[in-house]
C-alpha cells in the first residue's frame, strides 16, 4: 500500500505554512466549485493518504466530504484556519456516534 | 409468531439438527453481543483520545499561524510565499495497518527528508525556521488526528455491522429456529398419538376376533 501523499486545500496562509513543512500538493480555491474539484481530484489520486482541508472551505462542500468520507483511504481531516475553530467537525462526530450507538450523546 | 422454516420435514433427525443449529445461533448471538459491547467501549475511548488530539492540533496551529505572521512581518509576504513554493523539504506519509478486535485500523507516521540547506540562509530570517518547525509540529499532530479519526470511523462502521447481526439473530434467526423446533415436536407428538390409537384399535379388533372364534 502506498498512500504516502499529503494534500492541503486551504486559504493562502494555511497552504504556505504546510508547503514550508514539506507538503507538495496544495490548492487555494476561490469558490466552492474549485474546492470540490480539488477535493475530488486529490481523492482520486491512488497515492493520496491524507487530505487536509480548512473548516470554512469544508463547510462549502459539506455534502461532497460526507460522501467521500465513506471510504477509509484517503483520510479527510478538517482543521481550523487562522481565525480559529468553527466546530464543523463536532457535527460530523455527533452523526458518527448517533449511527454507531443509536442515541445522541454530547461528548 | 414467527414463521416455520420452509421445507422442513417432521422427522427426529431434523429435530436434532435444528436443536444443534439453535444452540449454535444462541452462542453466536452471545459472542456478537460481547463483541459489540467491547467495540462500543473502545469507540468511546478513541473518541476521548480524539478530542484531546484535536485540541493539540488547534493549539499547534494557532502557534504556527502566529509565527507565520511574524515571518511575514520580517521578510515580507511575497518572499515568504516564494520560499514556501521552493521549499526542498519533502514530507511523506507512512501508512500501515494494525488489527483492533478484528477491525483493521491505520497507523500513520510522518517521514521527512530535510536537505542540509533547505533554503537560502542569508535570504531568510530565523523566524522562517521557527515557522517551519511549528508547522511540521502541527502537521504531526494532524497526522495523529487523521489516524485516530479514521480509527473512530472504522469502529463506528464495525459497531453498526455487529449491531445489525445481533438484532438479525435475535429477531429473525433464533425465533424462526425455535418455531420450527416447536412445529416438529408437535408433529411428532401428533404422530405418536395416532400410532398409539392405531395400535389400540388393532389390538381391540384382534381380541374381538379371538372372542368370536
């Protein structure tokens, strides 16, 4: 298994930062369509292991992310951008818990 | 009342076979229930861990962004971008899997190739170095988060699947087997009573004939 690539989709600062850290694939989308396109492109890459996307961008393509996160690889991770966390991931988590355990639990 | 399995013959052989099957189904049901419970426990443990790592990621990123701002202030945004896109550092992901109660979960780690001179030292500020190391740190935390998140996801899937199997056994398979066992028992008993009556009848006819002779 060679899922060794990392990709970043985010605003300019996030992308610059991770570029310095050695991430080679990156996109700075300017609208939701571009975000979706980049996401699907990275997702289709058989070498991709991890896709990092910032929460504000993730919010615009929520449906696509939910669809894609059914498959185990690559992993899609939401991270807060420089304005801080928006709590978008809590929603995803809650849905997971609800489906697994059958009841909604605040964690 | 659940349905009797179609195509059952009311024989003793079939009854024995079905009894064994019921026993097996019940044992499977107990095992699966145990599996489900321990999976759920593991699930909550992992979720707690995930929350912790999430916080680590957030604080690491906040630090990284503030050092990015500092680097930009000293070197100018355009130069930082230039350096970022010409960075020679190469980071790869190493993914293996391990098994956690029959669920394959990923184990990820970060591999970094840092050249001796990643960028022109006289042209860059020390802030750039600090920023780079901060982002690498954040990336490490993110990789850890990805690992735990996909573990949680796979556990959730496995729990769903196990739950479905448990309830299928509980609501369909076991009642159906039990109903079939009951059906065969009744049929056998009925046949026994018929036999008994038939013997009685034959006996009384024989004795009638003997009396007549």
